[in-house]
């Protein structure tokens, strides 16, 4: 057969891979073994069983992503900056008349002022009043954001670091060591192109110290079982011991690989995995694993292990008692040292070694040191109580409030317009509500009596319903007052009784000044409905914009027009115009009162003259 690519030859006919190389059977070439030298072990007990949820959702990645408090602090900073930027740009929007969405957003931000209301900047000698400003609402929400973020970080710290692991080392006695029953399993792989056919010399167990009385060689079957299986990395030797009770401090297990045709005894590294499980609790385990390429110094230079000198892998076993896990007794394996044997770093030396039959061997020794003189007791102590938690919580609250209170005071101290912004918001909101109530009142009056009370006859058109804002219900065909507004209710009849076309006044009834305003409203509404004037249209046309004046004529002038001019906003009535109209109504009622008094005095004179004449006639 042809030699693989990048291979070396020995004995003129045989082929082998070079220093630190393995045969890649797919490509048919020798390649450098590139696995780095690593040693890994558990810091505490690990769970051997993997749950379905952890496999599906990859909780390990989530733990790595949230393994520090930085994620909570970064999220808090992002939310805080987003809120402050939103409020900053919102302040450049127009308030308008209080009906747009920007005013509503800014108004509700002022309602969120829960921390700093009545604590804003106040001038001297002013009464303390309840205040809710937009800046206060912004900083109140910012305080909440910072407090919640810090509180989440505090909870994370409490969950992850609420306890402290305490290790106590004490001397042991025989009953303590006998109580440790663990399942031990050791796997060591010679990374090479060999197979289990190269394995020789396994089956003995050496205990004790060489040269002392406790030194003993026994069969490996008294300790446990061993097997060998072929893997892609090379032959793997497996040792298992169920419910082992270690009574000796030192254990040696040795084996070696020999040359076979086209399969020399050589390796480029070793891989190992040592696990311990509790005999009664299969769920928890401790382990140590790693890859070795060039001794304990973890040198990464490629080498090839071959020769009579043995390669020793040393491990230490620590008996541990976990009191926080129901007094779990578990042996902790730790990798101590790797002592390389015959190592080749030069290609020529490796070719010469492969040509010598005396070097056709790879010795491996497993050395276990059981540190049975002491037992490590492990327990967890809680380092955070309820009092310290409340103290930390109160400190976070004070920090979040104090930061933004300082910023608020500085802003209001330097920008005086911010001190009265709550007054501006309340004034706009009150004005909007007043206009809404005024519109409701106008609609009610227009619906109850008629649009003619609010709108002058001169501007009445077919679109009267649009002007009034609300259409009246149609009158009943059988109604007796069709064309004169809706039928009056009992209350309206009691307030505004039906009057005859003529002027009928009871004797000795004179309106008092206190009831003058109500009389003027009744008279104005009666005249507006046409109760006393037959031709309402002609009167309204003849009385456009004429002031009320006293004349010598006995004719009663028509009522003043009630046409209101619209304000600047289109739907708002000017207050000065309303005062003028009320003044005209007041003058008109004064005129009617004077006419009524004159009429009453005239009637009294006529009655007196009539009684005098009748007395004279009877006397005659």
C-alpha cells in the first residue's frame, strides 16, 4: 500500500505519521493533532441528569447572557434615555386650545407628578399649594425607572449571591471513611492511530507506598471492572467501581500498548474523564476532565509519546460532605499532575525509535492519591437578612428620588418659566371645560325654546339647525301652538304663563326692584316667542340696533335685538357683547316698569274719578 501524505517511513517498508500527527482516513493524509491542552473540573456538585426543558430552551446560554448585573443596568439606562428624549421633544409641541393630542399627552405627564408635587421651587412669602408640573411628572417617572432597574439588579444579586459557601476541614476516623460509598468511573484515551489490539499488561492493582509494609499487588477485579473500546480518537480504557469504599491512600494501575504491523505503539496526547457519583443519590456528581499534549506545563508544541518510560497521570481524591444537600457524601476528583515518559520532538529521532523493537511500547500509569486524612465539610450560610434587604431598598429609593429632585430644583431655579407651568395647563383646561359647558347650555336653550333666542331673525335661514347645532323635534299635527315652538311644560307654564294680547295687570301689583332681572328675562322670552306682539317679524325688523330711549309717546318700543357677534375662535361669544345685551334688556325692563307705573297711576285716577262721580250721582 502507498504511504499516506506527509508520512514518514521506517524499516524501508513501513509508514507512520510524523511528530504530533494523526492519520485522517477520509483524506488519506497525516494531519497535526490540533486540540489544545485543557483541564476542566466542577466547582461544586453537578447534576448528571439533563432535563427536557433545559435541552430545548438552552438555559446555559440564558445564564451566560444574564450572568452579571450589567444587563439590568444597561436596560435601565436605555429606558431612562428613551423617556427623557420623548418628554424633551414633547415640550416643543403646541398646547393649542387644549383639544389636540399633544396637550393631552403633556397633561397626563403632569398628572404623573407623584414624587415632587408641592416640593417645587417656590418664591419667598408665598402660600404652599398643590402643584403638578410637566417637569415634575417627567422626573417622577424617571425616578421610578431608575428605582425599578436598581431594584431588579438588587434582586439578581440576592438570588445569585445571597449565600456564602463555607468550607471546614476536619480530621477523619475510620467510620467516616467507611461511610463514603461512591461510584467511580475513569476513562483515558491514548490519542493515536492504535486500537484495542495494541493493549497489553492490564489487570493488576498496586496499593500502598512502594518499599513500605502496606505495599500490595492485587487483581484489578477486586477493585472494579475494566474494558477497552475503539473510538475515533484512539483506544479508550475504562475503569468502573460501584459503591467503592477506598481504604488505601495510594492506587496504581498500569497498562501499555505494543507495536503491531502497520500500527506502531505511539500517541500524540491523552484525554481523560474522571467522575464520582453518590451511591444513594444518582442525581449529583463531581468530575474532572481534560486533554494533555505535552506534560503538565500545557506546552502546545507537537510531540509523540513512545518508549519504555511510563507516562503517569496523577489524581487526588477529596472526601466531601455537603451539609446543605442533606449531608451528601461525595468524593471530589482533581487532576494533580501529568509526568510524560519517552517523548520525541524530532522526526529523525522518531524514525530511529520506530526502527528499534525495544522502543515499540507505550507505557501508561494511573496514580490515585486518596486524601483520607481530612474531610472537607461544605455548607451555605445566608449573608443577607430582611433588615439589610430593607436598608438596601430604602437606599435605592432615596438615591433615585434625590438625583432627580436635585435636577428639578436646579432647572426651576435657573428657568423661572418652569415655576408656573402648572398654572398654564390648568387655565387652558378650565377654559376648554367652560367652553364645552357653554356649548351644552346653548344647545339646551336652542332645543328647549327656539333658535330665535340665540340668533336674530335677520340671519335666520333654512340652515337654522346648523347654526344652533341641534335640530328641534317636529311639532305634533294636533298641537294647538304649531309654528310657535314646542308645547310648554307645566314648569314653563308656571314660570311663563300664557298672556292675552292686551295688557292685563292686577290692581296694586307693582314689580319690585329685587325681581327686576327675572321680570326682564320673562318679558324678553315672552316677546321673543311672540306672545304679546302679533307680528313678530315686523317688530324685529324695525328694532335692529336701536338703543332704548325714553319717549313721550305712549307706544311701547319693541324689545332690543339679541344678535350676538361671534368671537375670534368662531364658536365663542364675546363677553362684552353679552354684557351689552344684558344692559339693553335691563334698560328695556326699566322702561316697561315706568310704563306700567304710569298705566297703574292712570287707572287709579280713573277709578277715583269714577267713584267720585258715582257718589255725586247718588247724593243728587
